[in-house]
């Protein structure tokens, strides 16, 4: 009769290693500094395997995905800003046109007033 064998995870041997004195000190320090009752084996695994996780295909793919999302957001913000700036230029041009029209009306009012004043002096 054949027995079914299961393959252990690739890094399973790390879970069976005894805790080193440094990890034991680290666990005590974490508990003292944070007040959180950390699991010593989890601390040992996290400390030993963080580098492998950082280099893993899954993490590298996640980092690349987040970088692409960040780049897309930056590009969207830049496009929105460019659109806003283009609108600002249009708004400034409209304001300049309104101001020019007000100046022309004020000049016309002044010219009429000066003409009336000159006519009053002549009479």
C-alpha cells in the first residue's frame, strides 16, 4: 500500500530551529518596549526570513504593481493639474478682457464728463 506523502513548505526547517539567545533577548526586549506579548517563534521566523520574503517573486510582483499604480496616480494628478492650469489661463484671459472692457467704459465716462465740463466752461 502506497502512502501519501506531503511535501513540506520550502522554508519549513526554519520553524523547527531552536531559538538562539539573541532571539530570546530580542523577544524579551520587544515585550518590555512595546508591552505586547510577542510569540517567540514568530519573531524568530520573521527575523530569519524577512530577506527571503523581500526577494520573493510574489513580493517583487507586489512592489512592481504598487509602483505602477503610484506612477499612474502621479500621471493622473499631473494631467489634472495641467487641465486646471489650462483653465486658469483661460480664466485669466477672460478676467483681463473684463478688466479691459471696464477700463474702456471708465474712459468713455471720463471723456463725457470732461466734455461736459469743457462745455460748461465755454458757456
